């Protein structure tokens, strides 16, 4: 009997839902939060709406491809973790071969779509992101080093690069700063989640930092990376106005204080709610990039360089 015939019977709606789940729609939300503000800042205003729509559509296809291929490679891990046990391959609702083909097709379509509707450089960045996420993060870093999310998180930083390049056809330093914001934000955000599911990762053999370090060491790193993130957001001051700088400063202090509180509770041996910090970090990133979007659309004079 073939693997396909062994699958339980599913309605067309359930099958479609399973393929959608492979793309991890909630993870793709980061694309929307960061890509549009990057495009607005690149244009210092509102780019053509068709360009925004095409960039988001192509980026969504690329992210869906990377996530589907990640589910294919990590099926063994997902099946033993409670947090990921409901994913399609873990529940055997989609044949692995189909998931692999689905992921590859999405990647090819994303490249062609971005090339035809935006430009070649954005399409190349999208494919590079997929390849990095699968071959560098998923296959090499994730199962071998506690620094997996630090370097592997670079894939999640690419939407701002793709958004910027779709408007300008190039990559300038503000895009790299936005890349840095997400790069330094990702570890504390992810480590807070990993602290909650420490046993899950240990059971799956994934050496996330909370698995191999004490809670105090992990929260100390969360504090350090949180402050670096806040400082990085302020590096955009020369190309923004007081609107963005004010939002970045206030929300940054809030973010850093939350990180210090988490570390303080752990240091005193108290009970921690790391998921509260995890969800709060999502809000922080949203505030920063929404502030960036509003600033670009309002179009007040930029602060410029202080010299």
C-alpha cells in the first residue's frame, strides 16, 4: 500500500487547509509588518499601490515556500514537539513528497512573479532567503548550535531588503539598519518562546539556548539583545522625523524595561511568564515599523545628520 493511500480521508476543504498550514500564515505576518514600512521609507511617501501589492504577494509566496520546505525537513522534530504536533506532516495529513513539491513550486512562482512585477534583484533576494532558511538554518544550524536562531534569524530580516529593493532597485544603508533591527530583535523574541517550550526542544534534540544554558544566562542575553535592538532603531533618525524617533524611543524604553523585569524575576528565583514577553516583543516591533510607516507617509522634514 502506498504512503498516499494510507492517509486518512480528507475533504477538499481540509486538504486546502493543510496546505495553507504548511506555509505557517502567522509567521508570514512579519512580512506585512516590515515590508510595507520599508517600501514607504524607500519612497519617502506612498509607492504605487500595485507595486506594494505585488511585492507582498511575491514575498508571501517566498515565505510560504520556505516554511513549507521547513516543515518537510523538520517533520521528525515537529512530530515529537507538543507545540508543533498539529502541523500537517506531523499529523500525516499530507504526503511528505507533496509538501516538498508544493514548497519548491511556491519558490519558483515567487521568483518569477517578483521578477515580472517588481525587478530581478528583489526576486533574487527572495530565492536567496528561501535557500538560506532551508540549507543554512534548518539543515545546518538548528540542530547543531545554540546560536541557531541568531544567524538563522537572518532569513526573517530579508522582507525589508526585498521591500526596499522593489522600490529603488538597490539596497541602501537604511534598509541594512532595518535588517539589523529585526536581526537583533529575533533572538530575545525567540528565546522567550523557547524558554516556555524548553522541554519540547530538549526532547527533539534542538539545542536552543534555554536548553543548554540557565534561565538567568538566557534572560541576560535577552536584555543585551533588547538594548542593541533599541539602539539600532534609533540609527534611522537621519532619514526620519521626530514622529518615528519619538515612537522608537518610547517603545524602545518599554521593550528594554520589560526585558530587565524578566531577568530580574529569574535572578530572584521567581515564577516567570516568558510568553508575556514574547507577545510584547511582537507589539514592540509593530510599534516601531508602524511609526516608520506613518513618518514616511506624513513626510515631515527629516532630522538629518547631526554634523
